[in-house]
């Protein structure tokens, strides 16, 4: 089955199995080979800000970045989540941190599969897939509108 590795070197308080399940839910609903793999790196705001600056030209942290890896067979790519940013965002929006992290993994995994929200049509398609995954995971879809205008995206470069 899918290989979803979670790198949490700072040992942030999170349920790694839940994040793996979020990615696997998205992958299972698409025609993705079962030997496919991805990595979810949980890090701090400074590391994500540096990546955001390098790959997107945005000098600020964000919640999640997706790095598709087209050059390696069956390796879909990396998700990088800024835990402190995501935690503050969840607190500000009044959502459970676990639900917000799940949304970020679902959203980022969809980006790894080629989804984007750069046009109204693409956004509608991506949000439909995102909503289906959240429902399958038992996450309230109401958490999405508060986060939909965030600056998370696939790096360009």
C-alpha cells in the first residue's frame, strides 16, 4: 500500500497515523499506484518561510507547501507544514488543531496529484475533492472557507 512518511523531528504534539490516513484517503480516491509514496515534513515557521521565499518569492511563513516530484517514479513529492503557523491558525479560527492539520495534508496531497485553485473551475474541482476527503475522514467541511484564502500553494520553480 502507499508509503506515507511523517518527519516530525521537533516532536510536535500530533497524531502521525492520522496524517498518514489523510494522505492515504486522498490517494485511495484517485488512480494512484499502490507503491506510490510521499513525505509529510512537520517543521517550524522559519523553515517554511525560507522555502516559501525560495520557491514562491513570498517572504513569509504559510501553513503548507507542496513539492511535487515528477522526476522520481512513484514518489509523489513532499508536503511541508509549519506547525506553529497551523496551530495559531486553528486557534484563531476556533478549529481543532488535528482537523486543521488533516485539512492541510488533504489539500497538499491534492496539489501533489496536480490539482490547483488558480481558476474558478480548477478551484471548484479541487474543493469538491477536498470536501469528499474531509467527509470520509469525519472532518467538518466548515473549516475550509476560513482557510481558503490562505497563502498555501504549490511552489513554482
